C-alpha cells in the first residue's frame, strides 16, 4: 500500500501531468498523420526523455504510443488512409461507415473501444507482471539464455510471412550487436580501427533511422500522399456507443484478449493483433459477408485488440527485459539509460517506479477519451497539414535525436545507414522488428550464453539440466524444427493424395 | 528497389562468409575454451545457412523474378531527386554543422527541403528560420544538447 501511495505521489505531480498531456497531444498528432507511426513518435520522443526523471520519461512513451495507435483510426475512417499500420485491418469497414453517413458512430466506437481495450490490457499488465516477476527472479543464466532465444525466435517467426526472411533480419540485428568491445572477453570486434565503434552500435540512432528515416523515404518517394478533400465537421461521437457495446461485447472481450496475448509475444505488435482479432471476429461472426463493407463488430474487435497489444507488449519488456514490440524495444533502451534495468529485479529495487509506470497505463487509457474526443473535433484541420511541410521537420528532429544520445555526429551517420538498410529490407519483404530486437538483445544472449558455457565447462547438456531452462530449451528447439516438420507433413499428405488418385 | 531471393541469398552468403572470415582472426583466450569469435561465428554460420535456404527458395519458386527491379520512384527524376535530397541532407549536416553552426545548417537544410517538397520559397524562408531558432533554443538551452554556434558565435545567447 505504501508503495502504491509513493507511486501515486511520483505520478500525480504537476510536471509529470504536463509531460503526459504534451506527449498525449504529440502521440495523437503523429498517429493521425498517415506515414507517421506510433513507433516513430516514440523514437522521436527518446532524446527529450533523456532529460526527464524515469517516471515521466516512461509515462510519456506509454501515453504517446496509446494515443498514436488510436489516432491512426481517424484518417482511416475519414480518408481511407490508415494513420498507423495498426489501423489497416479495418480501414475498409470504417470508410464504408463514413460513406454511409455514420462517421461519428465509427469514430466514437474507435475511441471508446480503443480506450476499453487499452484498459483491459493494462489490467492484465498490472496483475500479471508482478506475479510473473516473482517466478522469474529465480532464473539463472541458462534460463535467461533460453528465454531470450525463445523471444527472438518468436520475433523472427511471427513478424513476416517468410520465416527465412524473418531469421535473416534477426541475424543482421544479432551481428550488429557484436560490434564493439566483446561482452565477456573485453576484446574489440568488427570495429575496423574506428574508435566510435568501440562502444558498439548505439540502439537509439539505429532505431530512429529504421523507423523514422525509412518512413520518410517512402513519403517523399510518393508513398505517403494525403488528399484531405471535403472533410465535414464531426457531430456527436457518443450516441449509439452503449447499444454497440450491448451488441458486440463478446467481440470486445475476444479482441482485448487476443490483443493482450499477441502483444506479449515478442516481435508481434499491435498491427498483427488487429489483423488476428479481425480475422477471428469474421470467422465467428453471424454476418461475415459484412466484413470489409462496414462491419461494426469487426471494428470493435480489432480496435480493442490493437490498443490492448500496446499494454500487453510491456509484460515481457518489464518482467524479462525482452520487448514485446518496437515501442517497448525503445522503452527498454530508455529504462537502461535511466539506470532501471528491466527484468524481475526492477520490481524489487524500484517498486514505486514500476507501480507508477503501471498506473500510467490506466491513466493514459482513461485520458484517451477526453483528449481523443477533442482531437477528433479538430482532426479535419490537422489532416490538412501537407506531408511536404512535415517531412523536413521530422528529418531535422531525427538528426537531432540521433545526435543527442552521445553528442556525436557519428550517430547521425548510423541513423542514416540504418534508415537506408531498413528501407531496403522492408521493400524486399524483410521485417525490421527482428533486427531491432536482435540488436537490443544480442548482448544479453551472448553474455548469458558465454557465462553458461563457461559454468558448464563446455557441456552443452547443462543447458537442459535445470527444469525451467530445459523446458524453455526444448520449446525453442521445437520451434526451430517446426518448419521442417510442417514441410515434411505437407509433403506426406500430398504424396498420399497423389497415391489415392 | 526490389531484388529476388537469389540476390538476397548472395547478400546473406557474402555477409556470413565475411563474418566467419573476420571472426577467425579474433584471438583465442589461453585458459578458456570459448573466445570472442564463438558467438559471431555462430551468427556467420546461420547467415550462410539462411543464404542457402534463400537460394533453394529462389530455385523452387522465384526463378522468373528479375535479379533487380527498380522502384517506380527511381524511374521518375522528380521523385528520385526527392529521395536523393532526403539522404543528402544528413550527410550535409554531418560535414557542415561544426563549421557553420546548428542554426545556419538547420536553416539551410529546412529551407531546401521545404522548397523542394512544398514550394513557396519566401514563406519557407521564414518557416525555416523560425524553426531553426526554436530548435536551437529547445535542444541547446532547455535540453542542454551541445549544439555548435559556428558562424553565429558572436550572437550566442
């Protein structure tokens, strides 16, 4: 109880509230502009968070990402251009509703169910994270190694339709994490005599490049044009919401659950959560024909899911130090900078800070309703800001953000290179998320692997001797082998079909 | 710019081979079985494996695709110039900021981009100047990022 009071004291301060409100407005703006994503918003926030205390720094990230994911629904509904990838799953339904004169109902549903989905995810985080942390505190290097491997494997397998490309991306990230002074040996690797590379590739400039610069390349090359013609004023948003909830509460519960669970899986963020929830809702619907043509229940399920995933992604980030999505990957970097090493010990060493962070989730999702309401009212003006005006400012902010982490121009070069590589990767169907997770977790994996191998004196069976480590190890290896097993099973069934005639 | 799976396989193989080659030059510790080369070598091997799988995938299903196909924007000089400018601006910033100072460099970068992406050169002039000054104030004075004054040192506040 005392910890919670301390947490409330840390959170409900005037300066923290100002930070939360400012980051909420920033998140709403970034999410509403097509081409600017929640991840980009978080990446651009990082240099500003360097100069904050831990609680406002993390609360700013939590608030801006929750707001941005919701705000992506606004241009999706009004213009049929999803503001963030998380809103793409149901953009056709939302736009159909707008065309049939029900834009207010659709935006109201987006707003209320985004907030409810986010709250559902936050409640899971509030109760599951501390309970999990009590178990994880007993983990040693063997368990951590397998856990990180399992997380990275999930990221590589889930984030792309091509498993090979997901793995390729992960390996690029892991390789980048090897640059610099070696984790356990203290010897420089892949530095090629460059002093700037001795400290390794800094995560923040790489992240800003991968998510902000690559998106800017797409925008200026003609992929992000917005034409906000004939946007009408928005009327009453809340009429019909109670009836929608009474009709579709099952879809809301299902969407929130799917969103939270998918959010917890490393590498699978709110975009995947929205698509899976939408597909599941369609599969279980009595009116599947309506999907894609203005289905309100499809919107309820997926808009709840993408906001629930935002909170869910923080479970592995806080408990294991393994990010659930790109936003939490950045947040982990911020936590490290603030001296709060994510992992189970954070719940013991800094309980009041963690409680304040968890409460900030509830606060952010509650604030979503009034702030989102106000933002929708002015959205038609915001949507008129041309991308040609925004892009130059985003690039300069990206350069400043990359520079500010170490005050070195070398990091601006890292940002540029990461942006170009990320653009090339995405153009060729190679997902960025596994590479980012690889860069972030590479050192953890190597440190735990080397320490475990030295402890076991080279006996690889020791990696499976402890019960939890053994279970995680078997699970990870089963995942590695699963594509081969599936391929063999498919071949066998095809051969049987051919034999049957 | 799209490439087919064979090109991606070649990239993975060259990268993996390069990593294995460089890792083999790392010194081995005397009293320890595992040295700094172990983890990078495993990554190198996995990259080679990835390259082989991508090559097989190309052989089985992707042989019709061209090795390299240019994105539509690369064929249009106007959009190609947009992207070239976006990539040139950080390079210009890296080389110019210490000599010119943050405000002049940011002003030049912003003005060039605003004119190119939005037009209205005169209005952009004011927008770029105001933004450069505001950014200097926010980042240097409030967030204490050491941005160089360069040519404007006599005017530093």
